[in-house]
């Protein structure tokens, strides 16, 4: 078990019915899941993050990474539901080039290079998610894709943003919910997916499998004779 703790539950529409673990160290995913009002533990995965396999589709790669991270944590929590995720930034293919998957930058120069590639272009943010349920032989995996359109930013703007340090641990070297919001012109699809966790889809899956329930619904059940 690595760095497991229980964040305080805040106000939200749902409550947790059984043990739930978030298999990620991302504070953004913790906040997004917590915004539902859930109680859960956080246990970061130690699974490696290799590059995509030759010819592997970006969505398949995101699902595969989410699966590896989820099962790494699920081995430590066999009686709990484990939710894992992996977010990637993908530049669509251009003439004579394949699609380019952008991970976390290795250093400031790499971050600046990524942001320069993204400037003035559209790209996709894909989050692979995986839910491991106790007693279920196979985890449930899916991926959500959001189209992000970046404004044209000057080299000075990009260098100033890199100097803030925010791009260091972000896929694609930017945080839409942070200082990097100025880089984004518009988003087509799930905003929370770009932040790191597609909340709507995750909540629906947790509801479907009885891991969480609406607070109002539980109150109504208690009031019945």
C-alpha cells in the first residue's frame, strides 16, 4: 500500500456505498472525484508508463495504461472498487506524419517544444478509465475523447508559462484548470476529461454498479415506513 489516505468528504450529490479507491496521485482527479461528495481512499499506482506500441491507436493506449494502473492498485485492495485513469494529449496526423502522443515533458525545453507544437492547433485529450470491482473477473474499461482548440500564443508567452513550473507534470505541458487556461480557445466535449477525469462517465458507471448512490434517493428510502 503506498501513500493511502482518506480525503474528507465534501458536499455533493452522491455518497459512497462500499469501499472505493482512486488509483492515482493526481490532485486534480482527487478533487474531481471528491466533488461528487464521495468518501474514498487514494493509492497512487506504481505501474510503469511505457510509450505506445508501434501502430497502437491512441485510445487503445490510454485504455491500456489505465488498465495497468488500476490492476496494480487493485492487487492491494481486493475487497474494494478501484478506479484508475490515464490522460494523454494527441496531435492529429499531418501530411507524411503519424499522430503524436504527448506525455509529460522531460524538462523545460521539452515543455516549450510541446506547447509550440500545440499553439494555434486543435488536438485531442483522451482519458482512459478502468473500474475494477471485487468479485468481477474482468475490469471495466473505457475512454473519453475531448477536442481542444488552442489559441496562437507567442514564444514569449509560452516561455513565461513554462517558467511558472506548472507544465512540469502535465500531459501536453499545460493545465486547462490552472495558469494555462489562457492557452485554450475552446473545448468541444467534456471539460473535466481535459482536467484528468471524465466525471459524468465515471459517476454513471459507479452508479450502475451500486458503488455510489444519490444522497436524496437514500434519504427518501429511509423515510419509507
